[in-house]
């Protein structure tokens, strides 16, 4: 353990508790390689303590009037807005995305809290009078207990804040932040504490996915699990949670296709839009454009303009002026991407732009990778598998039919985008592609907070999506009540009843 380096604590039952573990991971700034904190691999009993605190707090929080719960959520939103720049600095420091991109993430995060504040409407039940003689039927939405929230590293504030829907609905939570970017959730937990949420409602426990994560997934006192990450991990978590009788909402990976038709306005913002889709947030997002399919009549023109625009991206530290592409999250992740690039070359994909061996003056140990662009074909790993970083593929296609066929053969089903000014193309595309989100002239069609988000095929596991009304469905259960009253009342003899 390095002297003077902050050691992250767990937030359990309203207290900041140091872990008793002897094992720690170094959290490094991916641009400067500076160790910014030490992440404890918490012990099983510490995970259990967090669940126990959440379980103990549940009934008191569950019976707290909804308007009072919402007032605390509004207070949290105010605190987040007040500290947005501070939180954005933490995100850039530990993730690597530019400061502007971190501010954008905080903007979305605020929208999440705003939508969670609408539970006074979205948690309403339903009532039907006289379904039979003297019999009424209705349902109420009830929170279920303790939920485990397992967010990824790429949006350490935004996706970690899925917990707000669970809490607004009356549940309590244990959040295990990513081992790559835990500091952001720690700071959010400090805001929760400042807002005065009851002890045990929100808990944060640090640890590995294999130990702390698995213990939360299988813990008998956890009612459900929310996960966002890779499809391979999502499937395992979904299976484990279901096997232990829990609800599971697991969002997986993506290999998103962007289709460029012959009438796309290349000089009207399309190239810029696609560049942002492919390389924004370091390409480390599930909505990133991965494969760009361009109809043959404009392919060469598009390729030239796309490569020219990619060359103009400025690689560097996310706080430095003019930087548009930061480092990937850490050395381990960078090495994995480099292996994917090497494999793509071996497969025969044509490397049009090689971002390897990128150097940024002043940051010799940074995890930098410049824009890397292939011409590749379906069946190649580089074309089929998710590469979580600034590595993208181009492919020439004959027409819209071929493009849709390529998209639907891919095992991922997260997002697909079309660039066109022809309504017939767009309508056909929207109807036929088998993905959870579709964009028309929008390279990153990430839904606003009050719309659900999620993918099909192996991009999502579970019957509900994340956020909005789907979140309320996931974090509550409908209890149906059928009732009648058997004692008759003669209202004609009741002087207090006025006809």
C-alpha cells in the first residue's frame, strides 16, 4: 500500500467503514499513470454487512410516504447539479474521457434523478369497482427489498445512478462500483449522506466482481440485481440470479452498425456525427458506432472524408484544451484492445488507420490509442465482436437490404443507425432491424431518461429494460387485491347519509 494514497472506504449503514482486507487494487489516472486511490477487495463479511444494513433499513424506508422520498431525491438532484463540475473532474481523472464529455455524462445523470422523482405518478396502482356484485379489485405497486446495483466503468456516474429508481420506489440498495472507476460512486455516496437519506438506504461496498459481486448476486437477502457490462458477464449474472430466485435486469454489450445511404448529407454534418458516434467517450460506450456500412456508390467519397475527420481528432489528457480523444481506461484494457487489432490484421482486415504506438507529449505513460480504422468483412472477429475502444470498421454494401441482413446476422442487438433523407429507406430500416434502439441521422440514439433503454439478442437479458417505466416495473411488484364486505348496511336508517 502506497503511503499517502487515499484508500477507499465502504459506505455501510450511513458510516464510512475501512475494509479489513489486505488486498487492494491501484486506481490510476489513465493519462498520467498516477495512482489516485486504492480500491479494497472487501471481505465476504463486509458485503454481508452492507446487505444486512440495507435489509434493516428497508421497512422503514418502504413505509416512508412517497412525497417524502421524492423530496430527498430532489435534494440529491440539487446536490449533484451543484457539484457537477467536481464530479466531472473525478470522472475524467479516473476514466480518461474529456472533461466536456464528463460534463455531458453528469447532465444525463441529473435527468435520471429527475425521472426517478416522478414515482408519485409512475407508482400509481389501478382500481376497478364492482367486478362482481359487491366485489372490487385493484393492484398496488410494492417495493421488494434490497437490490444490488453493479455498474460498469464507462459511465461511472450515470449508470451507477440507476440506484435512484430503486430507492425512489421504496427499496434499499447496495452498489458495488467498478474496480476501474470507483471514485465517482464514492463521491455520489457522499452527496447521499449530505442529503440526509436514512442510514442503510444506500450502501456502497468495494470489491471484485468474482467475490463481492457474486456474493451480492447470490445473497439470500437480495431481491434483485441490476447489471450493465459485457454480454458474457451479463449472461452469467442473469443465470446465477435466476437460479437463486432473484429478479435480474442485465444489459450486455453491443456491436452497433451505422448505415450510410447514397443520399446522406455527408457535408451537412453526417461525417461529424459519425465521428462522434465512433470515437466519443473514447469509444467506450455501448451506443458507440462500431461498423459503418456504406452503399457502394458513395463508399470511396465517404471513406476519404471519414479518414480525414478521424485524423483531426486530438489525442491527449481530457483536461487539456482542444483534446477530443482521451486515453482508454487502463493498461490492462489497452493491452486487450491491442490484441484485437493484431488479430484483425492476421485475419486479413485492411488497416486503414493505425492508432497504435500513439504518443502524447507530456504523458509518456498514458494509455493512449489513436483512432484505428479497418476495412473488414462479416465473419472476421474484428467485425463481429465488441471492441470497447476507438477501433472501428468500414464495409462497402450493395444496398439497404444487404446492410440490414448484416445487422440482423450479428449476435448483438443493441443499436442500429441509418443516414438518409429518404423516408422509405428510414421506415423500412426502422421496421426490419432487430435492435433495441434505432437512430435516423442520429449516430448515438441514447434514449432520454424517461424512455427505456436496452438491447435484444445477447445485448440484454431479462424481460425489462433499464430506466423510466421499465425501472418502476423492475423495482416493484404488483400486488392484486380482490375484496368484498359481507356485512350489509341499511343506509336508509343512517341519518348521516344524505340522498
